[in-house]
C-alpha cells in the first residue's frame, strides 16, 4: 500500500471513531488531491465537531497528522474539514486580516490578531504579503501564538 | 469516552498494546481518565509544548458534552 493510501485509510478510521464518539449524523468523505489528503464530514449539525473557534476540528486535524506521520517527515498534508468550514474560516480570517492591516496603516501602530494555528497564520501572512504596506510576524508561544500586523516603514 | 481515548492513544504510539486507560468518578460526577503508555511513548501522546495532549483532551471533552458529563484527562507516568 502506498503512503497516500495508508494516510487515507488512517484518516477514514480516525473520523469513524470521532463520528461514533460524538454521536454525529455525518457521512465521511476522504479524498487525495496531489499531496493533500482531506477528510471531510458531510452532514447537519456539526457544531460539536467544529467546536468553539474551530478548536475541536483543529484538534482532530492535529491528531490525524500525528497518527499518519508518527513523527516522521512527509511530503503529505492532512486536512480535516466539515461541510465547507475551512472555506468559511479562510474568508473570515482574510476579513480580519484586512481590518487589522487598515488599522495598522491608519494608526501607524502594530495590531495583534487572535491566536491561530500555524496553517491559519500562514494563510493570513500570505494574504497580507501582496498589499505591500504592512508586514506580519508571529509572537508568543503555542497555543497563544499569534500574528502581529505592522505598518511597513517607508524607505528613508 | 474511555474507549475513544484508548483508541486515539493506540494510534499515536509505537507500542499500542502498552496503552491503558483507568476510569474514576469524582464526587461531583466528573469522570477522570488516567492514560498510561509505554515509557518511550509519552512524547507521542504529549507532543511538542503539550499540543497532542491538549488535542486529546479537546476531542474527549467534545464526546463528554454529548453525554452531559465533565471529563478530565490525566497522563500518568
């Protein structure tokens, strides 16, 4: 069995376990697209699975990564999703990032964002990079690690 | 919840047969789950900065919500 087949099987098993334990009425869909294996729950009422600020779905995603990789380096990426949650979350993060950038430019001061997991910090960092008038850097330790959006200093 | 924690831990470690979970109930009804694994596997269930331990707690807590219970996960060495 190839690495990607094993990863898909492990993700499927993990999601079955969680769906059972949380008593969810959901279908499990596991897909591989290039190096990305995505396990998605499709169903109604997935709030408990997603959790506050996505805490639970991110915990499941972390466990999925640890289970699949077992601490070994890999080129694969594992994503756990639920009925469009990651898209909605990405949209909300981009909006927050834009607001923070506008505030930083307006006030000339750095603006700290809420704590985010590494993949979300990367998304925001890349989103703001194209603006050219702010820079972003991370501060603090997990799980409180967060991005700071600072106005770019004008070249002297 | 006990089974969930056991199954998750078994998938994380190198020695799944060494995983054990003891369940206790406190006076206020809180369920305490004590997780033990093989000596060399503690790093696997705790993770960098305790991230994996926190993820285990978060998922087990979600299962407890379904049963209207409070749950504490202890990793015992």
